[in-house]
C-alpha cells in the first residue's frame, strides 16, 4: 500500500452503473440463493453504506431472513456519516438485537456501514459474533480520498470528533472477533486496497467480481455472507468456494503490512 490512498479512476466510477445489472441478477437468482446454507436463527444486524438507508439492504435482509436468521436494519434513516445521533443509535441497535435473542450478533456492513460494524465489535466484543464487510475502506484515514469524498466532506462538520481515524486499521490491534472483508478490484467508489484486512487466524479477504454499489446484490458476495453466517457458534474457518463456483471468486490479495502506512493523517 502506498503512503496515501487515492480515489478510483473516473472510468471505474462510471462503471458503477453495473449495480443495476447486479440487482437484476439477484432477483433472477433468488430461487437459487434460497438454497444457500440455512441459518441457526442467530441475530444479524445489517448496516447500510454512506448516503443510503435501510432501503438499500432490504433485499439482502429479506433473503437472510428466509435463510433462517433474525435480521435487523439499523433504523437510523440515511447514513450521513458518524454523527453523534448515529453512533449512539448504533450501540442502542446492537444492544436491542443482543437482548432480544440473548446471543451474540453477526454484523454485516456495507461500505461505511462496515467501518461502523468493526468499531461496534471493538467496543462490544462479547455482543458480536462476527463482522462481514462489503467494500468497506477500513484502511482509509482523513488524508485519503474516494469518489464519495466531496459529499462526505460537506457533512463532516456534523460528524463526531470521536470517530476521527488518525491511524490506519493496519496499525491497530486485530479485531477481537472473526472478520471477513468482501471486496472487488473494480470498485468505483473506494480503492480496493483500502478494503483489505490483515490476514490472521480469524480474518480474511474475499474478492468477487462486481461494483461497489452492487455488492449488497452481488450473488457471489451473498454466497460468502451466507457461508460465513452458517458457521456454528464458536467456530470459524476461511471461506472456500465450492468447485463449481470458483470462477466467481478470483484470487484475493493480502494486505502488505510491511508497506502499510501507520502514521497519523496530516
């Protein structure tokens, strides 16, 4: 990873229109997706990306519900960034999901939602079963850029200073719960390198083909999510695609921690 993380190219940004096709593909493949591994009923909290709401994750939550999970949206309206109201609401939402089932909650976070998910896991490790992120730029700090940066910057004055990220994720302790980062190298919103987690006994990166805005509808990404959630409580193994789907999962890249910058952002 270089000293700074740049936004994807204008071409990749323009190709985000592919998300429309990915959403249509999910609808067409719904009968097949319902054959994915069944769940054990444990709670799953799904967090939307920046500038989106629970509407963006409705289809994913519906599918997970049909697979046997107790699913929760975040119920906080549009994700305008880490305002005090949103940060407090996230903790409350996790607490409610945990209390209702009396067991740890899996959290699926899309883009900025995945960053929230990881912070919740750090704050409440006993309440979180695992974290799955979709195109989440977990390595980004304030000095880096993305195609969503101009909109994010206009709202920054409303964001809580407690959520400032002076150090990249690669310079922090490993997450205390299992984590899976699903990413695509043709992401048109955030740099795919920013989405990589450090490979460890309970953390992994899984690459899929697709767009950033379509990851919540991406059939390969959904396959990974269902596989990760279906693991028995207290166990965790790396994702291994069945032989007949291996073409949907190109080789993943591990984070190069020897070059990852750890210094605070300017």
